[in-house]
């Protein structure tokens, strides 16, 4: 028997109302809009591409260009894929990329050199409160330190970045504190923590399940869709810290309907599948604390040094998030799942950095599928029209429909009072906050 929809609060998206309305204005009217141009794959001029097609082209060219490929990014204004190439003996590299429809830019740093610089940071400057990611727009490593990195730690980080050279890395200071954010689309509760359902999926054995943040999965084994309610799902796999921040939770009731969708507050967006993030593309995040927010992808393969440990392979963005948003859905306008909210610094008033676990990596690791065939209604109505099916974990639990979906989560103090002293593989989990959506913490707030 499928569990029932949880009533939403009447005051929708109270903590993130302004942000949510702004993002919705961009997302909803254009959910079905095509950005395709008429360029031919054989044309010398760059093709007009939507972000998903640019991501596919980038993957193709990365394999075709080999060592000459130095990263790529999406120019949203021109709707073009920009590919960095390192000049070499093969003078046909740029020609091949241009014929494929990309805009070519010659740069100094190869991907091998950039990855080598990131390895130097890992070995010499793995300091809690720091992060780094490759930024193809600058062809450098973007290194960020939060407000806790001071004194000797700052000196060590600054020295390491300095040795890499200004042509290889840049160092920025964040006003906030890096921490994991607990809760996102649908609010879920376990072990005194509140997290969020990210995306409904189908587990490898065909059973209904969902993805959420790994630091939620290590905090509690069983999760409910209501505080102090009966469990609806059990953690099957969880990774945190280490090579990711993701967990697979299987629904206890095998008859649970798990549609592939995200609730946007007043309608749902169908999720047709998962896709790789592309630097420069516009993305949207749904959170039970802050509702709907949007921004851009800033970097890939990001490493974040949380107090609980180092997490690698993340997506860095300028999308805001707050305590109560962990595990929530990151997706594109045309219904592609991109990431799961991990953590970051700042809030939706002052802004900040937020990091996401790539969905593609999580799916591969846990052996699950998302989109077509992953639950009733999967892949239908890609433009975001209302879906009529019953939800998993409540009607339409797919990153937003039970409690969250843009509404504050019940009366559950989304700022962090839901945070508990849960423990798991990732270490202790602690935090504090208030019911206005703000909070502080030294790690996962759940």
C-alpha cells in the first residue's frame, strides 16, 4: 500500500519565497521551449545548442580530442559549447571540434596539468573548510576557503596555491562556513535528522527506491515521511565522506509508486533521465527549506573538505541553499536530473557556494535507474505539466511533493532544530538553527 500524501503548509516557500518566485518565472513558462538552432554538424560555425546537447557533444569531443582536450563549458547567452584545446602537433584538432559544432579556444593548461595541480592541493592542503574545482572558463583551478580557514591553515593554503602559480590556480575567500545541508525536495526524517528525497529511482532488483545525500544515509538506517512517523524506507547503500555524498533508500512497501518527477510548488516537472553537468549551464534546485532556486554550474570534479571528512567528485554551483536542503534535487529546465544537494556555505539571502553529488555517478555506483521505466509516469510530460499518478512517499514524491516541494516542511523547524547527534560512517552529525531557515553547524545538520 502506498503511503499517503503529507499535507503541505499553507504558506508556500516561506524561507525562500523571493528566490523561488524568481526561479519559477524562468523555469515554468519555458519548460517545453527548445533552444535548438539550425546549424549543421558539418558547419564550421558553432552550433546553437541546448545545454543537454552541449553536454553530449562535450563528452564526444573529450574522447575524440584526447590530450588536446582541456575542458569545456556552455555559453548560455550564445547557446554554444566552448571547447578548450591545448595547441600541439595535430593542427586538425580545432578543425574536428569546429566541424562537430563547438567554439574553439586555445588555452595553456592541459587537463593533465590541472588534475596534477588538484592532486598537489589534496596532498598539501586538505584543510577543513576548503574546496577546489577545475574552472574551464578560466582554465584554472578555483580554490575556495571558508571563514574557518585562518592563521596557519590560511598560510598553508595560500602558500600551496602560490606555488602552483597564478596561471594555474586562483584563491577566493567565502564569508560562510562549509557544511552539509540536510533536506531538499520531500522532507524525510530519521534518527533525529531531517533530510530530503532527491529523486525517485528503480533499484537494481526492480524495487522502488530514492536517492538522497550520503551524509543522511549514514545518520540513520530508516527514514520516515513525517517526524516521529513510521519508517517508509531503509538505507540500502550510503557513501560519505569519500568519493561522493549519496545514498540509496529502498521503500519498505514494494507496491509504492515512485514517479520520476520534482514538485515545483504548484505543478510538477517530469524527470526523463539523468545527465552530466556542464559548466555554465543553468540549473534549478528544489529544497524543503528554501523552495525553488536557480543558478549556474561553476566547476566540476570539485573536492570539498567538510569537518567530517573530504568528499570528491562534486559539482560546484552558485545556487543558494540552507540547512534543510540536503539530498534535494538539482535539475535542468527540460527535466534532466543533475545532482543531489550536499553542502556549502552561505544562504539564500547573502548567497554562497553549494556543492552537489552528480546523479549519474550515484546511479552507477548503486546500480539504479532513473527516468523512463523508473516508476509510473517516468519520462512523461517532460515540460512540467501536472502529473496525475500517485506518488512515492506521498503522491508525487520525486524530489518535492510530500512536504517540501517548495513549501516549508510541515512545522518541523527547517533551520536546523531538526539536526540531531546522529552518528554513522561519516562521523558525528551536529548542527543548530532556527525555524526561520537559518542555521549553523560543524557538519551535517541531520
